[in-house]
C-alpha cells in the first residue's frame, strides 16, 4: 500500500535521545550489546554520539497514563521490537544485562524491561505470546 500522506516537515531521520553520564561507557554499551553502528562521534567533550538503529520502521509510541498517575515531562522509553522475545532476553542476560520478567498482554503485546549502562529504561517488545 503506497503512502500518499503529505508531511508538513521534510523529515530526514527520527531518533530518540538518551542521557549519558559517561558518553564513552554508553557508546560502548550500545556497540557491544546491540552491535549498533556509530554514525557520528567526535569525542566525549563534544557531548554527542549517534548510532544507527536497525530497520526502517521508526515510530513514536504514545502511552496513556494509568489512573492516578501523573505525567513526568522527562519520561521516555526507547522501545525495540524483536522477532523472538525469549531469544532476545537470553542474549541480553548473557551480556550481563539485567532484565525484568516477560509480561504478556493477551492479544496485544509481550515485553520486558531493562536499563542501559546509564540507567536509561528500555523496553523490548514482540508480538503477543498469549492470544486474546
């Protein structure tokens, strides 16, 4: 299906910024754990590093607040969709990454959480393992 949508801005790329206390450590984490390619990096003093995400399906996820929750203006979570959730969890654990248990939302999604080397929260998701 062709996308005939006309965008008001000429998007070149979309990315999600994560904070890093130690840029070298964060860069190494994403290179070593996810094998991401560094596309721009000058030095830790420059304070910025870019890594290419796999695939071409960039998305923005909008998440409704639960009852009684208050919006945190600094909240954000990098979410990576994978083909095999159990395999992803096993791999990350083998790299020394602590993960949460897998949670299933029947008919919707299965996922688990983790943190990068800087404490940024990531979510690994897949198609639901449990039918709705």
